[in-house]
């Protein structure tokens, strides 16, 4: 997608678009940090619980803690 083809209504839309672009290039990262210092769940991670939190890809399928929760 070209930048000139992408119209966004808010800075949050642009931030989500940036997270999708970074996530597509890094599907092995559960969370993506954008240039606005905002964390997003990577939409290309592939394994989530019913609330949308990323899960480990191997058993046991436990929740991956958010990077700011001190779990890394």
C-alpha cells in the first residue's frame, strides 16, 4: 500500500496502520511498539485468547505478558 493511497481520520488510525506494517515484517513479535511509543498486539502473531491477548505458540498456551508488565 502506498502512503498516498492511505487516508486516515486520526493519528490513532495512522498508528494502527504503522503497527500492521511493522507486524507484517515481524510476525514473530507478539507486541509491536510504534513510533508514537504505543504498544499494539501484533495482528500477524496468529494465536490469541478470547480477549485478543497473544498466547504462546507452543503448549502450554499461556498469555504472553505485555512488555510494560515486566514479564520480558
